[in-house]
């Protein structure tokens, strides 16, 4: 029998944490509960979870800082849980590296569905997105090479650290230069139709990519206002 997938639940509300844990155990996940940020970081190293459910308002180190610390050396999926439902809070959470953001109160069944969807995607991170392949799974432009075989990006002769979803999004756009894709299309093709999220996820990932790759005289990742994005090759 395959090992159970592990879920680290971090929430200072014991009742909420126990309820989430019961739902996940019922779905055959192994869980561990922590109630503060420092304990969460220790548990992350010891428990080695497959996914983390992270409350933002924690005593001591808050959830934002816990996310930053984990993202320094791990791409372990993180779903942020918070009573803060403003767009700013959601965007900040995603920019820090969260894979999803749920506003309290939430339906436990929906949370379990999101956990399942994210773990399915994580299990397939090593596979290429469903797009036509060419040149041995890499595309190349002046000063830029995106290699989907070994998940590497080289810009101006230097390797660029880029998580799988950022790389897949960049590769997808660069595979079809000057073609405009809507946010909905990009969400569907890169994250999959089962992804429970909104198109702001695409915006956040584009922002991260642009921070790492400054526009080149030969190409740029361009916004088509009101529509989406394109990898623009300059003539």
C-alpha cells in the first residue's frame, strides 16, 4: 500500500484545526497539527508534509513569515487560510508563494477538494504542460533559453531560479510568439481545468517572471489590456 500523503495543519484555533484534520483523515491523509509559527517551521522539517494548510494570524511568527521561510528552500504546496478576504491580502499571499488562498469561514469539503486538486498537480510537476513540443522540449530566443526537459531557464548566460508553474507558463507563452492568450486559457492550460482558483493567479505568476527576466530588446512578456498576455517578439 502506498504511503499516505501528509498534511501539515497550522492554525491557532484548535477547533478549526481538529475539524480540518478529521475531514482529511477521513480521506486517508496523515495529518499533523501545530498552533504557532515556530512550531510550524519545526514540524515542516520533521514531518516533511506533502502540503501545508497555513493560517495567517498566528502567535509569534505569522503565516506570511512562515511562508517566506519555507519558500527559501522548498516548493511544498501551501494553502493559506485567513479571515482576511481583501484582494490585497490574497495577492500578497500568492506573491509570497502560496498556491491557493481560502477565506474563513470556508466549507471543509471545498478545502479537501482544493487539497486534492493541488496534490494532483504537484504529482505531475515533472511532466510537461499539454502543448506541442519542439526542439527537444526547449525554446530559445536571444539571451533566453527555456528548457522543459530539465526545468531550467537561462537568461543572459545565467541560470534563473524559477518554480515549475512559472517556468511552464513562460514556456507556454514563448512556444507561441506574438499569440495572445486570455487569463482563463492560461489558467486552464497550465493549472488544469480542475484548478479551483481565479485568474489573479496568472497575474501574480507573470509579475514574478517579469521580476526575474527584464524585457529584452528582442522580446518581452506583454500585457494585452482587457484580454491577457503574449510573448512578444520584436521586429
